[in-house]
């Protein structure tokens, strides 16, 4: 405890500390000398390519991947072309940019995933330099070609190559360059001697950093902060200029008094109060901040800097260290002679453990200023920033002690910090090797951390963390199990039964597992049988269908589609089958699936009438065939064709033993009527209708004068009334007749009436 | 704007808001100005979700109807198609997209409602336009909030699809819609159902629940029970003429998507000095929902009680206007003025409904009067003076006569009078060439009430219809037979009388003014579907096992696990909430009956109603018809 401040160094108002994270587990003969090295941010893996310039086939370079603690993850001889640059993507994939512009993508454990090219122009003029950068859109690659032009891809998962404009007056390779992300666009900042240019999609704009000291004749190094907000330039006069990346504001300028070009320069975390940069030469590291002073560290070994959100990691052949500004809460508590409430609380707790009455005095002092809750908060926060579990515990105990004297203090912060620390300590463990700080953890979220553990195939740990943090099952445990299963099905040495059983046993209780994804993996690795077995477990039948089709298990796909109830899916399968099978087989298959058959009939009704006929024919569905003919008869314009079609309909109805339909058709008057109506309607629609009505009335002896009257068919009504010799009916008709138009009719009616009365 | 959705027991506005949020999100996905090309059918349902103003806020500048050929020119950055997933529409879209100006490319998007379809995408791919689309998305619009207690899928022909064509797409959407509903309102612990389709939907729901396991939201259940009812369990109700105010508006004028179009004459503004000016020719379009206070009050009343309610309201309003004479102090006047807008709205709403009631009366009244008298005679055995009956009879001419006569026949069928013989009334109607749908309604009703017609009777009707209306209707008749509306009597006994008696489907003394039973909505007939619902709530279906077995399809009960801690603790006296889902459509009269049950003092249950579509006998039969268009030279 007493040594907490031992590794602190003051710079201006802030303190900086260097913490040892790991003693590296690797055993490198020559350290990092002569190696291409890339380390991923957020405590990610480290890749090394030894002797990357070697070209002889007998002596191939070796690509090695290590965890942050130096444990080997993968190692294999490099057989492709000359690698110019290594880099990591946001999802822990390794990118290897070759001289010819091809980018090879490997996973964390050295498995080859894919490759892509950065375009013809790059492969022709070769890669001179390249940088891999991260932006909100993903991981990008920027390349400076031999023709001194820049080519850029902002997101390697969705490659859109952009060739940036030419830099005026560029003769050889620029002295330095960097990629910026501004205004939702990736740009390149290039220094040619003392001139600076910003290249975007369309233009090359010269810029000057405000207040750059005039002694400088050339900018030899530059770097951009993690968030693209700040820029640092190192000039040949040894000055470090720091300012905002839009070059509008200068923060400070510091003279390092070293004029040799550095090996690397990096920004320190930008979340902090005092942005500062780190410059590294051989054996020397200098921290420059806002004030004129610097902190110098001596390095024993070749090292590389890995900029992080809240610090810089220094990786050497033997050690892995974190250099960071001492976080506010830690500074308050541990600064020598600090009277901050947190510091007092820690002291009080220490005395309490010693059973000394001083504990009470300290507590009183805090309580008198009513700062106890502030003190607890400080202790909790500081615990989060400490790496030593012992220190964490001490601080948390102090916080817990302080909490006892507070009523209504919300417990969430304390509880979640305890949980977070437990997780962090677990992943920081030497065997896992993910040295995350609490700030980084909060930034990257649990989800991403789980992903990273899954990439490393640390399934049990990932599941434990999910359970411990009570992550909702389908985001947590189920997801991990799915990844596990996907990995499991690729293990060739085990039999299908064993794997299927192992998977189902493990996944049985997990909710929301997508078995179809696992099955797809199995199918991709050539295990169709296993895939089918796994699909059986999938509750979402909809999900099973596309894969089943891909595996050519169409009958199964069809029944699964029907099971899902999603008719669109059924249609999809049916259409697929229609193209795959010959017609006979296709119809046979449909026949066994009534749901699919009726859907297909609907489809045919609208799209393929002829197929429909074939379908009915095959099923001997004469009833429907008859209907079909009737429909068709109304479509045809020619009379003969109509009659022929109707006749076919009659035949079909007979075959269907539908006596009624057939009879109605053939019995004398109706058939004439039907024909008549179809013929006559086209010529004399109005009158014909009425005659028809009349005909029936007489025929059925169900005469109703009102009906004729309502149709204004006076003649018909009169005739009917006369025939029935009903006096009152005749009078009614008479009353409706008008003297002008129906003169003759009236006479006739009157005569009839007279006879009727006589009777 | 959506105040009608708040008033119910369940706040259906949550559903509307969720739908609006999705719409906004999609619109924002296509940045810049846009023109929407509408599948015309969708404009109605969308009107229930969002007005034009919402679209305008999201830079929608033009709207077109989907038509073959080219899209009308518009200076916009995006073209967005809002379509149902139908192949024929895809062909039109493909044509539209293909004729787009290649020199000025615009972003084209497609939004499938209610679900995207692989089949349609395949078709677009075949037409070679699939890659022209920047966004292909779906807008899940299953259950559309229609009123405070009413949801509709507005799926035009789901009954036809399910029972005639064996196409269960709409049931799949119904199940999906219910899942969405549960995501917003919590898992429904109890599911009851009757009928094949109900079983199918319940099965799909249970399956989907398994599929989504693990991703459920923790929401206290709002609904206690879900009741799924197949339309074909109760074929009778939609065939009968609805006699509630809203039901009659629908029967006579037709309500679509909450709007009714009325003949304009009655609504002409009567202004002095302008007499003789030409009448408006555009039909008057009115929105009907419970946001209108007066309408909410009278919509579910039997039409016979509407007149009284309207005149009472008129008195209240004029009394309120008279208040101004009593207003003496400035404060009183101020208070009066503050109420003015509300009063004026009430007055114009009163005027509208008086006009509608008059329109309906024109068609029904004369006969109505007689009808009431007849009812009185039948029910109370009054001796009606001869003269009275004569005059009443004489005044029955044309339209009103039809209305009354068919009503009488309907009631005879429902009470089981002469259902096994050819009805002379139907014969006459056929001979008079009354609208075919009316005939079909009556014949089907007779068949349903007789559990099928004697082969001879059935054949006779069919022959008559074919000979009068044309042979093409053989297809329609076959359709009606297929769905069971028309059928030959089987050897089985006619079980309709048993059902009628057990479920008390016919109430002799229906009180239309102050109803005490749901039978008031049809002036005597209590809709079977609603009776089933009522019995389910109390005393339970176990008491009517026998009857349930007579009705088609299985009946079932399922329970869904509600996460622990979300079990509802009901306060004493708090009502249960039941969602009744009609698969194949619901009529306004049934809705009225369910609302009546909700409002009954000791019912203990409140009902929210959902349906694939709001139907009436006419629109229902129409959806089942198949009449090939004459292709004349």
C-alpha cells in the first residue's frame, strides 16, 4: 500500500504512472528486433512476423500470434508474398497487407478466412507504405503506392476503394502521413518536408498548423489520437507540436532536444484532462504534455507502443507495461498528504482494522463536512482504476465501511463495480491475457468482451461471465453456446452421432439458440448428415428451410415450410421444386402435401391457367375442370368456341357425376337461355333480360304481376294477367298503363277483364 | 388525432404509436425528399395509422397510385413503393422501375406490407430489377387499431382464402399480429378457441412463442384471456340483417376503413338566399369512431332507439345554447364561450347523424312501423285493428317493402319456421330479379338454419338462380357449397333447433329501447358467436359441451406460462379483460353485442375485439362470389 505512489511521475499538474501488466510469456531470441509487430487495442492479441523481408523459399518467415501476456495462440510459416504491414480489425481478425496490394485475413488462431485486393493500380505500382485504421465504419486500410498515390478502403467488410488526388510536388515518399476521420469521411494528412496537405475524395488542400515553430524545416513524424480529435507533429528540430486535428488550435509545443528521428510516436488517452503524447526512440521514451517539461523513461529493450483509449501500452521483448495518467480518484486518495474525503475514509478504515479509536476521528472529520458519500464514491471509483486486486479490495472495503454510516446511499455503483472488477480480474489473468482497464471495459461493453473471449475459444469463461453478470440468456449464454457448437461441428475426428448428441445435451436448456446457423456451419464443412440431425433441434421451422433447400432435401424442406405456417415460405419451396423436378415428380410431391397443393393452385389460377388444367386432370377432378371450362367460355368472344367450351364443361360435370350441374345445362330451355343470353346480351341486353324473366314466370306458373310491373314490361304483365283470368290482376295492370303508349294493350286488357268478370 | 384509441380499457394507442415509430424509422432510412407510390388498397389501412402530415414531416413530397407504365415525374431523390406482397404488383413495379430515367438515377425503395416475401423478391429478380432497390424492407402491419376496443387486420378476403382456397396466409399474419400484440401488452395467459382455423392460429402462436423463447419482454399482462373464433362456427350471424345504428349504416352504405360515403343531398348546407343552387355531387365522406361523443353513444343502439336518443340530445344541446341568456356576469359569459367550440361540434355531429338516420329511415321506416306492429302482435298477442294493418300494408311500397319482407323471412328462418320448404318469398325475389346477393343471403340463411336443405329444395333454388341470373353463377354456388353456406341435408338430424334452444339464440321479448340481452342487436336473434363468448365468461364452456360438439371444428383451451412475478393480482371487483378474435371477419352488430356485455353491470368481463376484417352479409357473400367477366366483342 505504501508503494502505490512509487511509480508516479509528475508532469505539469498531472501524475503519470507506469504499471507492469505482464512479464511476457513468449521466448523471443532477438526480442522484437527485425520483426513486423502489430498489437490490437483494448488489450488485444499481438502478431509478429519475423524476417518479413526474406524471400528465399528455404527460409520462410514465421508468423506468430500471441495473447497480450505473450502466450502463443498460433504460429505458422508464411508462404505468400512479401508482407508490408500487419494489423488487427475491430473484430480481432489479423490483416496482412502484401506488397502487391492483396490483403489476407486470418482469424485470431491463425485460420485463413479470406483475401481481397486493393485494386489493379496498387498491384501494378506496388505498396510502398500502408496503414490500418479504425473508424466508426469499421476497420480500414490506406495504402501509399509506388506511384506516390493513396488508395483507401474505409471498411474492409464492405470494400469501396477510393483513390485520392495527387499530392503536388511530391518527388519521393512523403516524410510522414496519417489517416484522419473527419466529417464522416476518411482523409489522409501528408507531410512533404515542411508542407502539410489534407487529401480527401476530391481535393488536396495545403494546410499549416497554427504556431508551428519556425526552426523546423521538415515534419518527420505525426500521429493522430484514438478519437481523431488531436494531432501531434514532430519536427526535425526536435519540437513536438500538439493541437487539434482540424489544425485550428494549438495546444502546446515542447522541445524534446533530440533531433534524431524517433521510432514511434503515440497519443495518450484523449479521455483525460491533459492530452499528451509519447515519443519513443531507441532506449528512450519521452512523455510530452501541455507544459514545457517532459518525463523520460529508459527502455532496456526494443519496444512498441500501443495507443489505448486511456493510456499507452509498451510492449518489449520481456515486459508489457501500461503508461497512463493517474486517474483523478486515485490521485485524490493516494497523493501524499491528501486530505480528500476518499483519502480520509481509507485512513479511517485502516485505523478501524487496527481497532484504533482514530477511525472515529477520521470519520467525524469527513462527516462534519458531510462528504461521506463523496468519499465512498471516490473509493469505489479508484478501486476501478487499480490493477492490483489487493489495492482494489482495500479500497472497496473502505467504501463498504463508509457506506455503513450512510443511510439511503444507492448501492448500484458499489455492486456493479464489484462485479466489473471480478470480470476484469478474470480476463486480465495471465492465461487469458486481456489487460483491459475499467474505462476501456465500459467503452467496449460486455457484449464485445464476450465476443472476444469467444474468438479465443474461451467458452467456459465466457459463459461464467454471462451468468455472473446476469446477461439475458439469448444475448449471453445462448450466444456463446452457439459459437461453441459451430466450432464443435467442425471437429472432423468425431462421429456425427457423438457431436449431435454433445451439442443437443449442452444446448438443451438454452433459450433462443439458432440451430440452423450451427447446421449451416456443419454443412459448410461437408457434414450434411450432421446438419440434418442438428436441424431437427431447430424450433423455428422457417429457419430450416433455406438450408434444407441448399442441401437438396426438398421434401423435408417442404414439410418444414408447411409446419411454419408461413405461406410465403411454402411458395418459395414450391417454386424451387418446380424448377428442380420434372413435372410428374413435382405434381406427385404436391399431391402428398395438400396445403402446398392448394397454394400452388392459387398461384396457377392467377399466373398459369394451363398448369391448373393439368393439375385437375391429374387428380381426375372433373368438377373443377367443369368450372374451369365455364370460366373459359365467358372469356371467349366467338360463339362457337363458347358453345364448345360449355359442352366440355357439361362432359366434365357428367364425369364428376354432378347430375345437377350437367342437367341444368342440357335440359331444354335453360341451355337455350344460357346460349341466348350469351349471344343476345351483346346485342339487345335490355329487352332480352325482361323476356327471359317472363319466360320463367310462365314456365314455373309462379306468376307475379308485380314483378313484371316493376320491370315495366307491360306487355308481359298483361299477357300473364290475361292468361290467369284474374280480374283484380288485370285491373292492376290496367291502372299502370298509360293511354298514350299502351293504347292497344289497354283495349285487350279491357276485353279480357270483361270476360273474366262474366265468369 | 387518435383520441378514440385512448378511451377503451386497453390503451390501443401504444400499438398505433409502435406502428408510427416503425414507419418513421423506415422513412428516415431513405434520406432526402421522396415520393411514395401506393398500392391503392393500402391507403385505407394506413390512414388509420398515420395522416399525410406525418409523411410530410419526413420529406414525403408526392404520392402516386401504383400503375403500369412510368411513374409520373417528380423532382425527388427517392421513390418508395408501399405494396402488398403480390406477384401481379411486382410485375407493375418492375415495369415502373425499368422505365426510370437512366440519366437521373433516383434511389428506389420497396416496403412490403405486412411482410416481405421471398416469392416477390424472386419475381423481381427474374425481372432483373431486384438490384435497383436501395432498401427492401417490411412494415409489419397486422392488427390495426380501429377504435378504442377494436382491432382489424383489414385483410380483404381472409374468409375466402381460409375456407375456400385453403390458403392460410391470413392466419399466419393473425398469429404474427397476436405475437406483436403480446410483445406490447404482455403474454396472454389463457387461450380458448373454437374451430379449425382457431386451432391452427393457436398452434402457430405456441410454436412462435417457443421460437422466440428467451427474448420475451417483461410486461404485466393486460389481457387475461384470448378467445379465437372461426367464422364458420357461426355462419348465421353475418347473413342476418344488422339492426343497430352502425350496423345499418354498414348494411346500407358500407363502412370502409372507418369512413362512410353518403349521398350528399341530405347534407346540403341550407343557407338562406342560396336556394335552388345545385346540390353537391361528391358523396359526403364521414369518419365514424368513438371520438365523436354522440356517435359513441348511439352507434350500438338498436335503430328503433336511435330516434329517441337523437331528440334527447337535441334538447340537451338547445338547452345548452339557451344558457347564454342566463349568462349575466363576465365570468359566466366567459365560461359559456369556452364551451362554445365543444357545443358547436356537438351540434354539427347531431345534424350529421340526424341526416343519416333520415336516410336509413327512408329505406326502412314504413315497413319498420309495420314490422314493429307485427312483432307486437306476435309477441303480445294484441289484436291489431284491421284498418291499421291495411293502411300499413298499403304504404309498403318498393324499397321499404323489400326491407321489411326480407326481415320477416329472416326472422322466420331463425325461429325455424318452414325452413325445409321452398320459400315463396325467395321465389318471388328471384322472379323480380332482386339483387343476387340478397337472394344468396336468404338461401344460405335457410340452409344454415335447417342444417342443410333437402336435395330437391336446394336443386330448385339453384336452378332458379342460374336461370334468372345467368349460368356463370354456377361457380358462385359451388363456392358457397364448398364453404358450407349451402349444403344438401345429410342424414343427420337438424341440430339447429337444439343449438338455438340451448344457447337461447332467439329471445321473444327483445327490448330494443332498454336492452337487457344481446338479442337486441338483431331485434330478437342473439348472435351465436357472442353467446359463445358470453357463456365462456360465465358459467364456462363445460356447461355446453354438447352444443360445442355440434358446431364445426374442435374447441380447446391452452395456457401460456407467464413469467413469475408478472401474475396479475386482481383487485376485488376489477373486471377481466378478454380479447375476442374473429377469424374470417366480424359484423358491427356482433361488436355492439360484445360492447353491451362489457357494459353490463355484473358481467365481470370487458371485451376487446379483433378481426381479420369488418364484414357484413353483403360484403361477405360478395367476397365468395366468382363471376367471370363477360368478354364481349
